[in-house]
């Protein structure tokens, strides 16, 4: 009985925590969009500068990386990293925009950008779960928390049940000895 109450409490706590996942996903998506906008601007400026020098972006990056000046070399490496990151974040944002309730959470986990998530987490404030998505995820969290508690508590329950059975058998034997 006590274990069932604990399982229910843990399930409710997991459900409550899970209701925050859609809110965090929304804030992460907003940060992701901001990062894509800013990286697009930076990369666009670089592409324009390369075009003014009659260079392709890869040729401009190679020129910077081959430059003897450490500042120019670092700029070339940074631009290369920014271009790759822009592509990755653009794909992640598209996955968010083109997906339904459950796919958004899968997209969050699959295309996770640690830097963006860290910044979103710093500003994250829990919200009251009022959307259908939050309620659905909350119910799923309740079920997972409740079920996980039962799974992890099963060995303990099994041990206690065997102990009770042994005690009953010993008590029965003792009562038979007393009668004889």
C-alpha cells in the first residue's frame, strides 16, 4: 500500500516535470531561430565579402586559413565552423517547424545544439501546462514515472513478500509445536 502511494507520488512528479518539456522546447526553438538568423547574417556578410574579391566561400576560407597572420587563420576556421553550424541549425529548425507534437520533442533530442540549449535553460521559467501537447506529455510522464517506480520496486516487494511467507510458515510451525 505504501509503495503504491510512493509510486503515485513519483508518477505525479514525473508528470509535472514532463509538462515543462513542451515549454522548454518552445523556448529552445525560439533561441534556435535567433541563432539561425544571426549566423545567416554573419555568413551572408562573409559570402558578400568573398564575392567582392571574386572568390567562392571555400576559396575565401582557404585564403584566410593559409594566411600567416594568426587572426586571419582563426577567422577562417571560425567561418568554416559557423557555416557548418548554420547548416545544422537550419535543418534542426526546419525539423521543429515541420513536425507535430511528438516529433518536436524527438527533433529536440535528435538535433540538440548544446550551446543553444544551455542559453535557453538559463532563461527557462516553468509555465502552467495549458496546451494539449503539455497535458499529453504530462500524462506520459506520469505513466513512465509510475511504471518505473513499480519496476525498480519489484525486487524489494518480492523480497518482502518472501519474508512474509517465511514468517508465516515459521509462525505456523511454531503454533503446531505448541499444540503438540
